[in-house]
C-alpha cells in the first residue's frame, strides 16, 4: 500500500509517538509518507526519528498518489473530511473525554464522521461510551495499543542516585493528567524517604503548570523530593522506568494509556486511577494497584503498601509485564491496523467511489 498519514504534532506526547511506532513498522512493507503538521507550536522532536526511519515528512501531496489516508486523532478532522473526497480514510481517534470537550467547543469538524470510510479507536469503552452518538452509519473497529519493546541502556539516570523510594510519572503537566494528586499523595507519606519524578513537557495552559509547581513547593521536605524533568527522549524515559520503584498514573481522563504499557514493559509496579478502560489491564492486586480517581488519600495508602512490601512490588511488576505482553502484543497491533487500512480501501471500493 501507499499510505499517507497525518498527525497534528510531532512531539513526545502519546498520540504522535504511537503513530510513529506504527508507521515505522508499516514502512518495512509499505510506502509511507507523513504530512507536515500545521501546528505552529509543534517543536517536532519526532521529525528526526522519521528521517532515520526513511519516512518522508512533506508539506504538500497529491491525494491520487496514495491508496489510503491514516488520519491520527480528532485534531485532523478537517483534513480527514477534505481528503475523503479523493481517497479512502481511516480515522484513528485516540482522545478520551477531552475529545468530547473539543467536539462541544467546535474544534472538531463533525462532517468528518460521515465522510471517512472507517473509524478506529484503541478501546471499546471509548468507542461505545464516548463517540457512538457521532459515528452514525460509519463502520468502526477497535484496535488495542501495542506494548513497546524498548530496551533500557542499563545506566541509572543521574537524577536517581539517592537510595530513597523512586516514583515515576509520565505525561505533560496538566490538571487532566493528575500530577497534583500524586504530589498531594506524596505529602501524606509520613516517615518515608521518597522521590517523585515528573516526566513530561509543560502544558500549553501556564496557569495549570504554575498550580502544580506551587503545590510541589509546599510538599517538598527533607523526606519528600519532587523533580520536574520536562520532556525527555524515549531512551531516557525507558531508563527512568527500568530503575524506578513504582509507576503512578493518576489520570483524571485517559485511555488505557501507552504510558502504562511502557511502564509494564519494564516490569515496574503500576498504580493507576480507576478511570475508563484502565481496569481492563490494571487489575487491582493482580497486575497492579488501582485507586479511586482523584483520591490522593487512597493513592497514598497504595504507595505506602508497596513501599513497605518489596515482594508485592516485584510480584505486581512481573504480573503486569506478562499481562501487557499477552494482551498488547505490538506485532498484533500493527497487523490489526494494517487490516484496518485495507478495510477502509475495500469499503471505498464497495461503494464505487
């Protein structure tokens, strides 16, 4: 196939990174091209990785030169609708609840739901609970994310030289990602020497970042250390996960995030909020620990449990690794997405347009 792909950004956030991993795999047996994002704020660190993978990133194309468009996230809605006039379109919608916010505030071209040939979501929960009212007669498929297989370098990050308990979080700083809940929980861990490492870029809403940093300043003490590391390359993130003691995902609104899969792939114990589809993989007491969304006290209690019980930590980390490997095999993910692209092409052919 000649695949054209589009994404709104080329930064280290989830959806762009997930798309890159997929396209890199597909490029081994298909011709793949990526459209240059139009976001003026896009720093584009993934651009170099696309170049290394031999995938061209171009500003303009002729739709007739391609067999199918893979439009990534709701933010490509206008492009997906326009492109559907000329070629089959698979629209990969990755947004959780914040996607509904974008729809309600007019940031999504709703005609795209009618124009595209196939809609793909990573979870059944997301498709049926969030976007079913907009799908109409458009066909849809569910393709779970694939677990990454990045190997750590073996080097311990220099920011983790202290022998305390190291908690890792991933995600850009925002209320939605829940870092404030993790910080509040840290402050409740009395008598324990703990480091909280926040990995992720600052949000585009400066007031949210300022609120999180102010909260951290009030919690830091001789025993409680909070580190803002900003956006880091994937190789460094893997090293943080490989050497951390627990991974906390305190989200208020996410899917079964790629961050959880990245953590599980490094056998680190996962503690996550019980939002949405997360409990499908993070089974409390079996493959990780869950706490009620936004409940900092409950998160603190879960953290205290794993801090005091290293054997439980190791058992949950190993069980999470096995569950992610079984349910989120990367090759299965690539095969299913490849099948979705072919299904979009076949659907267009069947309609004779």
